[in-house]
C-alpha cells in the first residue's frame, strides 16, 4: 500500500498505468486459458494416451502448448517473486508512510493498481508459500522422466500441474470482473460459468471413468465398460512362470473413446441415465457414485440459477404490465373518455421505451445530495448553458440555475404555454419537438437546445403565441423569480444590464425570423390506404401479428428441412412444406416493401410520414445484405438444376429468426386492442411452454438428421434402424407418411432433456453420441430450469386478486 501511494506521487506513474492495465489483463486471460488447458489436456492424456512422452514427432501440439504454458507461468512466478522481495526491501528501508488527507491522490486508481498488480501481502509466510506453490505447479517434471525413465510415466510426472486447479475459481472470478461490464445480465453471466463448470467437471469425470476401467482391465478383471462398448479388447496370456499378462488392443481411436466417456459423464451427472453405459465392477461403481455426487451439486446450482434468471429476466416488463393493468382498471372505474385513456397509455408506453421501467425520480431521490446534484447538472447544465445570455457564465452560476430549473414531460398536443397566458420564464427544449403557433399557423418549430421567451427572465409578458408539444417532449423551465434572485446575488449591475440587453436583442431577431420563415401546419395524410399505414392503426397491429406468425412458421419449418438435408429428397417429397414456405417468403417480400416505402413510424410520439425519412429509418434498422439474403428465393431458383438442394438453401431463412423477439410485443398490443384480458403470469406460462416445444422440436429434427448423416458417412448402425428392429416397437418409421419417425425423434429429445432417460432409443455410433452429448449438456440443464420457471409463474397466477383477498381476510 505504501509503495502504491508513493508511485501515485511520481510524475511518470500515470504514464505507466495503461501499460500496467494491459499487462494485468493479459495475465488474467493467460492464467485462465493456460490453467484450463493444463487441467483438460493432462486428464485426457492420463486416460487416453498412456504412452505420452514430450516428443515433437509424436505429439507436436501438446508439446508446443505445454512449452507456452510453462513459459507463461514461469514469467508470472518470477514477476511475483521479484515483487514480493522488492516490497520486503522497501518495507525494511522506508519509514512508515501515512496516507495524505487531501484529495490530490486518486484513491480509486490506487485500489485499481492494487488489484491489477495482484501482489501478495508482504512480510508474511503466506507470500513465500505462495511462491513455492507457484513454482512447484510450474516446473516441467515430465522432462525429468526422459532422463530417468526414458520417457515412461511422463503423464504421472505432469500431475504437479493440476495443483493450479486450486487457483482456477479465482482466475475465473477475475475474468468475470473484467467482462462483467460488457455482459448485460448477471444471471446470464453466472449461468455460463455454471455451464463451463459442468463441462469441465464432466470432462474430468469422463476421463477418470475410462482410466479406472483401463486400470481394472490391466489388473485382470473379467469385464469393463469399454470392452462391452467395443472400444478395446483384452487379451490375457500366461507366461512360462505362470504369470498372467494382460494386453489391451484399441478398436477405436482415442477421440471416439473420449466422446463415449464424455457422453457417459453427462448422462450420469445430469441424471438422464439412458443405461446404455453402466459400471460393471466395484471400482467403476465407486467412481460413478463420486461423479453422480459432483454432478448433482453442479446440476442443482445450474438449474436454480437458470430458474431465477428466467424469473427475473423480464421482471421489469412484467411489473410494467401489471402497473398498466391497474391503470386500465382505474380509468375504466372512473369512466374516463377514450381520448384521455389513449393519451395516458401512450405516455406510459413512451416512458417504457425510453427508461425500460426505471423510476427516474425514485432513482434520483435515493442518491446522496452531492451525487444527485452531479447527475442533475449533467442532464440540464449543457442545455441551460446554450442560452446566449449565459454562454460566458461560470460553473457556480450554472449550478445554481440548474437547481431552480423545472423539467416536465409533455404528451402530443399538450399546450406548454397558452395564448394570452403570462409566461413564467424561459423555456428550453431538451428532447422532442415543440411548435410555436399563432392560431392554426405554425410560426416556429423548436427542437433540442432551442429556446422560447428568454426575455421573460427580466420582464412580465403575456404570450401572443401558444406553445404546443408536437410529440412527447421534455421541456426545461427557468422561473423568472428564481433567475433574478440568483443573478442579483452572483453578478454585478453592469453584467446584469448586458445580459438583459442581449436577451431583448435576441427576442426581436427571433420574432422577425418567425415572420419571414413561418410555415403552415403539417397534417398527417389519412385518406385511402395511407390511413392504414399509421403506427396506431388496427391494420398495422394486425400486420405485426402476421409477421410474428410468419417467423413462427420459419421456426418450425426450417428444422423440418434439416431432416431432409442430407437425404436425396426432391421437392416432390415435401410439396406442402415447401409451398407454405414460398407463400411465407412472398408475404415477407410484401412486408419489406411496405416497411421500406409506406409504413409511417413514431419518433418521440411524432408520426413521420415522409417517404425519404421512412426509407432512411428502414436502412438504419435493417442490414441490407441480410435482408437480401433472407428474401431472395435461392431454393426456388435451384429447382431448375435439381430439387434435392431446395432444403439446403431454405437454411438462408435462419437470418430472419432473431427478429422474432422484436415482434413479441405485437401480441400484447393486439390483445389490448381486442380487449382480451389475460393474466400476465398465465401469459408467460404459455410463452415458456412454446419455448419448450420449439427446443424439443429443433433437437428432435436434428436427432433425425444424425441418423441420415450416419448413413451418408458409412456408419454401420444408426438409431433409426435400431429402433425399427426393436421387437417391442411395432410401428415402422414410414407409417403415417413418415410422421412416426418424427414422433420418435421428438420422443427421444423430450426423454433425454427432461432427464427421464428410458434408454429405449440411444446413440449407436460416434456421430450420434457426439450430438447426444451436446444436447444432454445444454438441454438437460435448460429444460428442468424452464419447468421450474413455469412453476414459479403458475404460483403467481392472479397475484393481484390473491393480495386483495388476503387484505380482505385480514380486515375481517
């Protein structure tokens, strides 16, 4: 701490800070990446490459990466040692230093330096033990095996590197602190961390399961799970002396054996348990129990975190919708006119679009007085300083004016100042658009940083204009009385006279400009088809729902194309699917044309109907290359060269699927338009059920494709043939026009991801095993979490009515 304070006083300390930060970030990433590599690679080599030795000829990739990791950790250990010794020498020479009490030292930068340097505590035994631990886990003992044992047991000599697993949680925490600012939701960040933990734990348990089996096989046990799975064969011979010799002959590659082990680890740890790979003796059983214990802990943490994340992911939107329900009930009870109800609803919609449910007033009130003033100054000071009469004002004067300023939000067509009304002070536009009108004629249009009646800061004056908000606008008012009190206390009389003269001159110039450049009122066209192009028209709301239905069709139809992707399936095999797909493509062509040229849009509550602005908005919201790729019917054009490739080019429609989230709110708007009341929790339950159906549909279709891919790549078996040959299953996959095969695929996806694991359909080759491993890892954790989220939402059904009934019961 003393050293960092001394460095803060040196003139070159600030120049070193960016370099130190870059170096510290490099160390953080290097620690995590190389530690993960050593843990994953050493456990893999111990289990699947027992003859490993550090030779560039046999294992060039492992040797090069090992040297890089050793070099990095050697550099880190040397740096840590030098830093510890230098701190000890300074602490023994320098006198005790007390931190200065003035504000010249940036304490935030000092804390940052302490964290980035990551120095151990000086003059403690822990520092030296830490250096010793770093050194022991860095020394490449595997090279000693070459000198002593001619390379034998090199894997065992590398086990010292696994000591770094002790520091891995800290390394990952450091990385999360670096990337935490970029990630949006902390629950999502924690979820990815749990997924990574499960993946790494499954890797270690899978490698351990194979190692235990191979060790038992070499010990002479009768049967092990890799032998039953056909990964290796065991040959037992007896020597002349009567000793038994066991020799393992690998029938599969190390990669295939690893994938089978990883598949067993995930179906065991995530509690799916298909039962196709089971322990066959006591050592395998003990390791299986250990793996299940570790897996259940990680699975429980992951599912709990996912359930909480799903429950809180859209909490702000849910609270806003509940608030809107209560507001609707209030307005209906008070029998408010429809135009007032529409204006209230549009105001809250505007607040949601701008603040996303944040309560700005509550947020400012919770801040300390100093922070509150800084935030307010940042929001208003630049706008107040834009007044010509205040352009040379000092910061103290501006801060005082900011405290007396009033900020108000106005809805479309609200009168900020009425004609003939006394003007209270200067009006400044912060956001939106405001019109200065005389009768029905627009004299002037004001946007951000424009001002009105700044001369009224000095004189009483009745307005001859009406100031109207054209859309949603934020307007700042500087009251005349407060302004005069502030400048009288902080300015001399000469300066006040100059300010008053400048305000009068600018007022005359503004009046003259209004007479010369005033324009008539813009009227939104409402005749013919154009009235349906209005953003709030029923046609636009219905059209948005149709767009959502089209995207949902793509969501379900594209996986069906995956089923025929690697088959020689002409267009005649799926005429209905492709015909509906082409009709949906035509609909999106019409939608693109309407959005590009005809559909009006809202900007701060203002309807924009100019075609140039509409096209400019379209280009801002859409990527032209993606739109072309998603609209052009490549699959229809390829029919002239052969219909078997239609399903390949249908995959280009995947580009449109991310837009489905943008159109989800159209359903809410349409339900409100049709006056259909539905409980919000029930509505979220329905949406989560649809998500589960979509996930199972995609996984099932891809599982069907894995069998076709296995046939294409020459695998001797695939799950479809094994399922049809099952004597307990009496329906052929070709029944019902092939629909039976689709049902069996969906059945496997639901059984696997819901961790039921009947085991009647299991992977039969390396391709299917690889796919099943990925599905079980992610789907087996996500689907139970979604079910938990459903339970939480169901418990919140009719929550408002339940709270009311509880209150009534308490009163009784």
